């Protein structure tokens, strides 16, 4: 059976009008499906209002206890519940989940090596049976980028990684189509040219584009996650613009399609 | 089949040590069970930090858009997810829900009569089939005092009323034991004497205690909800101290037991 797993980033969430359009498009994609969302700027803005400093290392947020409370509130509450309520109004029976809910995604607090990321979780286990049970009840999970550990702590978790982990776990039972939506039309061969979309990307091309500097910064961990999903049994992985999610899912003709060979 | 529905108020949530003890006790109560929680002082404190004024009328919070965002964050995110993660660590497979999640509790924005309560929901429908489906999957729903409307809005909702509505809806399929936990040992015949617990309260006694002034203020809507649940098919309703929840559920010997005759 087919399952669509879609990840949206903060850029979709931060633009209310665009987000509503995305959710309407998402609602038209046939179930079973799962939505995984990032955080967006709201957590940073909320932290600022509360006088909590945001510290980023290599584009990753350092999550001390005060920041953990902020992301738990903002990602797990404000963002997640508003997405769920909007989806309900479009006829999608959404259910908001953090990893703690139903114990679906358990992680461990990242060990301190050179950087102490604080309350950040590295995913250990995804309960695909529990998630499949929800899908079979007609529900559409909407996952916030938060997980939990055995000791009862919430942990901040990267949404791209979470999408990969969920898609991979579900691939045991489903033919999974994983779509990473972001603000570009796909992976670009020329970062200066928004139309230079690579329609098909193989590992060898990926290495070449990294070496030339065409693929850089935040695209690298995203693509590492995307290729990992393919290697671990996900049937199809696409990276496309959030505004083209329907085309990407229904026709597979949008953005960049990843292939292993 | 038996089902236990337990409501805890803000006083449990506000005291972290006591809350942990309560969650441990709750974990020892046999499933199926549902936990419904109030908000506590955190929303008011958070609103204050964010420069949002809290306005109460007759003990009820006026919820403008800014306050709705605060309660959605705090109740649906911070409070709910920390309860869920803690319960997971005690071996209870909890799943945090607002009314929007799975569409379990739908409401309508309260019509403006003399007071405009803002984004406050009056419950219209509880999807007992969806909730029963979760219970049958081995999950323990943990409900935040938030619902949603057909137009995709989140709505602030009184937790006592939500407990009554959920218990009543589930009574179609289960023999429901509803327990309201709060900071007193039960309903008191003398509000000055904490040991004057009424062990059994009938509607006629309730009227007499209201007339004498022994039962007043916030106890009145709580008891109105509690009696409504009994009238509408809930098998057993108890009001007790949160520290005595195990005794109340297992032996029915704690606090005040409500009866219709």
C-alpha cells in the first residue's frame, strides 16, 4: 500500500497565506499520508519576546531548558495545533503528534562531543505499528519536530531527520513516497539560477555538485537525509517547492527526484 | 467495559513535585483511562511575560486572539507534552490531544450575550468512536482544555466541562467512572473545615448546601458538570483530592461520591 510522507519547513509555516494554500493542496492528496513540519521563525521570535537568547551553531539551535520550553510550546502547541485545526476545516482528519504522543518517536539526548546542543534528541526508535494503527483509523499524523526520551524529557529534533526516520520506518509496511518541500523549485545546479533545477540526482552527481560548491550549506544535511531514506527502503524521494506538492506527489514531475543509480 | 476518566486542575500542574507523584499514581490505575487537564497559572504567567493582559469575568478567562495563542502554546504544547512525556516514563502510553486532534471534540465559538468571552468554545460533539479506537490501540488520551471549530480555529474550553462531555460521550460504550481531582479532600459541608467532607452528595443536599452558602463560587459549575454527567449516563462520579486518586478509583472510598437518589 502507498503512503505519502511530506515534510514542510519553516518557510511554509511563516507565511500564513501560503501555508493555508499548502494545507488545502495537502488535503487533496489521497490518504494515507503523514505531514512533518519544521519550526519556523516563531520560536526565535517568541524566545526574543521572553528574553531568551537564541544560539545557533552551524545552523542548528542550541536548546537549553528555557529554549526547550519555548520550542515545546511553539512547535508542539501553537504551530502544530493550528495546522491540525486548519486541516480539519479542509476535511483532513489530522492528529498532531510529538514523538512522545503514543510513544511514536523515541530519541536520546545528543551526547556532548565538541558542541553541547542541549536538549536535542537523536532518534532511536520509530513505532511504525502505532503510526500504522492511526493511519488505519483514517487519521493523518501531523508531526512536530519534538521527540522524547525514556526519562520523560521532551527533546528538540531536526524535522528533516525526523521525516527520514519516519519514512524509513514506515517503509517496512508501505510503499513510501517521501517529499521534502522547501522554498526552491528543487536542487539547483547553479545556486544563483532558480530555474537550474536538477530533475534527477544520483549519488555520484551529488558528490560532484558538492565538490563544485553548487550544493552547499543546509542542502547537504537535507540531501544526506534524503539519500539515507532511499538507501533504507523508501520507494521515492523528491525535493520540490511547497507550492508544487500536488504535482510532485500525483505525477512525480516536479522538483528533483533522487535515485540511487 | 470499565473506563476511568480523571480530571486534574491547575493546582496539580502548578506543583511539579506533586504533579509527578500524581502521574505515577495515575499510571498505576488500570487502563482504559483518560486524563483531562486544566491549565494552571503558567498561561497567566506566560501572558504577563509577553505583555498580554489577563482579563477574568466570573472566574472565566476572556480569550482574545493573543490570549488564544498563549493558551494554545501553553496548554496544548508545554503542559500537555510534558504530562505525556512523564507518563511515558512511567509506562503509560499516553497520547496528547486537543479537541482538534482526530477531531475528537468539536465546539462552536460561544455566542456573545452580555459578555464576549472571545475564542472560547462550547462543546458540540465528542467523537467517542475515535477515542474508543485509541483506547483499543492501548493508548491513554491526555486532553488539553482546547477544542476546535468547523472553520479551523482553536478554541479555549473549560476543562471541567470537557471532562463531563467526554465522560458522557464515552458512557454510550463504557461503564464510566469520572473523578474530578482538586486541592480539597472533597465537597465540604463547612468551607472553613477541610475535614468536613460530604461522603455522599444527592441533588437535594446540593441545593440545600448552595442555599446555606456552604457550596459556592467555583464549586457550583464543577458540581453542575458532575451531576450532569451522572444524569447523562456516567456510572460513577467522585470529587476528591488529587493525592487520593488511586483510592478513589480502586476502592471508591475517597472524597465525595455523587448520587442521583
